[in-house]
């Protein structure tokens, strides 16, 4: 019974317009983000620039953080991300005065006029270097030297205060402060060898593939689940389906499994061009590539997200007979995407629905965060199964006619 229903559901999904729209969006995502992906080559010795890396040097952290603070103060544009969303903060006179005092104590820059003058000179020096071909390692933000005698502990204390004044979520709070320093040839070579030897090349590109595909798979499956749940109601087939001999668990789980299968197939097929490119490069470079890594990453990294999103759509559709699941998942998706913006370099997976690793490098970070990532993925698998079980329970009550009566009584009580 389960196998027959699974095949029938897969056929119905294959005839669904919304399913093919989802496939088109995934193809567009791959073509625009990964279609032109080039293979990393071994770094050449003697180059001026090998990129930047996160720095743990206290002086660099202070210089970078103070540069951001002076830039925002000079431009009168303070930006925070309190829950992952962009927020522009407007300070009152007292708060602005305190920020000015913090800047003067930490940098020696006194007042907005002096801050603007510093920024103008810094921007002009960047332009001059670029025109002269010297700006190989151009920085995104100004660098401000700390005031003489400023200790790192006092710097952290003042930055925490600035973060509180701005309402939290700024670049100055604990955990957000950071700095970058240029990579050396040895740094670049170490990363390349980790990619080709420890990650066997394909591992790094599989994570990059999952990073980009995961963004859309964190929202698209809910549309398929909702439209499938509402289809019988729109066609007036609910009563006929309720009278089937099959158990509620078999019906619901066969639908769920069919959606997972049909969503997994296009993702797996989309991985083939990048996987083939990796194999060709690995063969030419004498690298021992992992032939199954894209399948393993697609199942282990992406499938828990697909399972959770699909289950959310099924649960809320069965619960309310509306498209509420789209709204719920849409809010969750927005929060997830924005809160994951600071974890693009990988290794900081947390409990995010969409783990980020927007680089083929940082194998070491992936290894350090693997236990957390595994726990994250397992949690969403369990959440998806719980929601699907609850969907089955609601569906079973509907078949017996009890749920609709209870729902009417709840609506009366609310009135």
C-alpha cells in the first residue's frame, strides 16, 4: 500500500505546476551562483596578495573595530542587526554625546568634524593608491590607531557600552568584534593542501553547493507542501479520500516521502555539473577525489532542511486548512538567512535551519564545528518527524469527524 501511494504521489507531483516552478528556481540559483565556479589552483609564491584571514591580534581587532565606529560616527549612520534584520539607529543628543566621548577616549578623534576630516583623508589615500596600482590589498573599512595607553580590556569595556547604546546587534559587542590581516603564501598554501589532501577537493565544493542551494531549499518546499495539502480541499475530494482503507499514517507519510524524493532528485542532478568539473580537475592534478561526497552532503546537509520545511507546510495546512504554513516558514526563513550572515566562512553552524559555509576553504573550521553541525541536522530531522506525526494525528481525527467539531468549538470560544 505504501509503495503504491508513494508512486501515485510522485506522479501527481510531477504534474504539478508549482513543482516545476521550484525546479526552475533551483536551476536559476545554480546557474547564477555556481555556474561559473572555477577550480582553486595552487598559490604561486611571490605574489603581493593572497587574500585576508581572521586575526586574533588584539591591536588589529582594535584598529578594525575603531575604524568601523569612526566611519559610522562620521557619516552619522549607525547600523545594527539585533535579530538578523538591518536596522538603522538614530541616537538622541545624550547617546550621541556618549559615543563621541568613547571615540575620543579610544582614538583621540574629537567631534564629528575631525572624524569627517579623517575619513576624507583615508578615502583619498585609498583612491590615490588604486590609481597608482598600489592598492592590491584594499581594505573595506578605515583603520584607526588606538589612542596611546588604551588597553585591550578598556577597549572591550567601551565597545560593550557602545553596543548597549545602539541597542545590541552592532559590530562592537562581544562576539562581533574582529579584524583581518593579509594571508601569507604559507597560509594560502596550507588552505590549498587542506582542500586537495584532507578534503579531497570535492568536499569543499560540495559544501559550497549546499550553502547556495540551502538558501532556497529553506523556503521553496513549503509551497509544494501547502499546495498539495489544499488540492484535495479545492477539488472537493476530501470526503472520498477520508473513506479510503489505508491508514492515516500510510497516507500522510507516503505524501511526505514523495515530496522529499521529488525535491531531492533535481538537487542531486544539479550537483552533477560541478561534481564533473571537480573530477576532471582532480584527475588532471593527480588528486584523489571522493566520488560520493555530493550525494552524502546532499542527504546529510540539505535533506534535514527540506524535511523540516516540508513538514511545517504539511502541519499548518492540515491544522488550519489554509496557507498559513507559507507565512510561518517565510518568517522563519527571513530570520534564518539574516542571522546566518555572520557565519558565511563556515565552522559556526549553531542551530540555524540553513547552515552556512560560503567558501570551498576552511576545512579546519568544518572539522571543528562538525559535532555541532551533526547535532543541528539531527535535531531538524527529529522536528520534521514530530511535525509529520502530528499532521497524521490531525488527519486521522478529521477522517473520524472529530477534529472539525473540536475546531468549531475552539472558534466559538474565541468569539
